[in-house]
């Protein structure tokens, strides 16, 4: 299992790590007594994740333009990377509700 994860492209590793960290903060918000800390950490995480994932998305879009033979693989990476957006929106909606 470790070898399979290590062989994944960096953009997919980044998407998985962002998902796991966001989910950990989301669960921590409901488990902890001091919710303010998780709100602050979550906000900081969202800002950092947004910037880093946007940077990776730009790189992938340039790769998509430069490598027409690999458009299918790059498109899959882009979809995996942006899949975190609706998940983050759902987490935010649950917390705000």
C-alpha cells in the first residue's frame, strides 16, 4: 500500500493530503471543547490549501496545454484536485448550520 501511494503523482498526493487534513480539522471541531481553535486553524488551513492547490492547478493547466498527448491523464489529475472544493463547501455548510 505504501508503494502505491508513493508512486502517485504529486498533484494527487496534494489533493489527498488536503482532504485528510481538512477532514481531520472538521472532525476535531466537533470533538473538541474549544471550537474556536479549530475555527482559526481551519481558516488558516483553507487559505494555505487554496493558494497551494490553485498553484498546482495552474501548473496542471500549463501541462495540459503543452502536452496534448497526455490530456486525459492531466484532466483526471485536475478533477481529483478540484474535488476538494465541494467537500470543503459541504464541511462549511455543516459547521455554519
